[in-house]
């Protein structure tokens, strides 16, 4: 109830999710624009092979954005309604997603010329890490403001929160290593993708705390 006695507006997450999906779709589409066809068609096969850095950066970023999209849906499938805080945090998250095609181009270029690679990896990783920070802040806000569906249960809420916290540690490790050994840093960041695509106990809902205690 608002201060003047009128009920507060209930903002359903539908429009937020639709807008977010559009930004995700545009971001992954823009990734391919970094891959420019070779100019020498007389040696096309060799030219295509020389674009390996662009292929690598494209594949990594496509899977990264896909992973963020999956986590975004896991979150908002459980959100009953949103407030201004959620709208702001989601807007900042989308701003970072839209920035990733630039980071991808930066990483591909540095790999190609073998210069500035440490900086490119740190910029790329820092963008992902900041997105992870926003996910953690958003999840904490949703919990504190009681905007989540109660059917998720305490176990599910904590399990998802742990995954988001782990992402910060993992990506942070990739940034730290990448500042000294760039290829190893990229490998660490990429290594988190398979694990983060896998489902975790509790994210589908239902409070399994009692079940876990009996095991």
C-alpha cells in the first residue's frame, strides 16, 4: 500500500523478460559481425584458417551469453513481480551483455596479432565478472524484497545463490591468471561454461532441506 492509501502497482516480469531476450538475441547476432571474410580468395582455405582467433572468440562469447541467458531465465521464472530496483539492476546487466561483442572483437584481435592479449583478457573477464556481481546483487535483492515464488523453497534459493557466488570466484581466478598467462586465463573462464550449464539440485523448486537432512 502506498503512502496516500492507493495500492502499489504490481509490475509483472513479462515485459522485462521480453526486452531482455531481445537484447540477448541482438548481442549474439552482433558477435558474428567481427568475423570478416578473407580478402584473398585465391587462397581462401588458408585465409579461413587464419581466422581461428575470431572463431574462438565467437564460440566463447556465444556460449557465455547463452549461459547468462539461461541463468536469467532460471531467475525470472521464479520472480512473481519486479520493483524499480530489479529494473535498474537488469538494465545494468543488459548494458554489459551489449558490451560483450566489443570485448569479443578486442580478444580476437589481440589473439590474432599476439599483442595486448593480457589487457584484452582482463577486459573480457572483468566484463563477465561485473555481470556476475549484478546477478548476485539482483538475487540478494529479490530474496530480501520477497519477490520470489515461495515454491522455490529455501534450499533452491540458497543453491542458486551459491552458483552465482561461485561464478565470481571462478571468473575472478581467470582474470587473475589471465593478467599473467592470457591463454590460461581464457581456458579457466571457458572451463566454467560446462559446469554452469548443468542443472543443480533445488533450482526446479521445492524445499528439499528436510530430504537432504535425512540423507
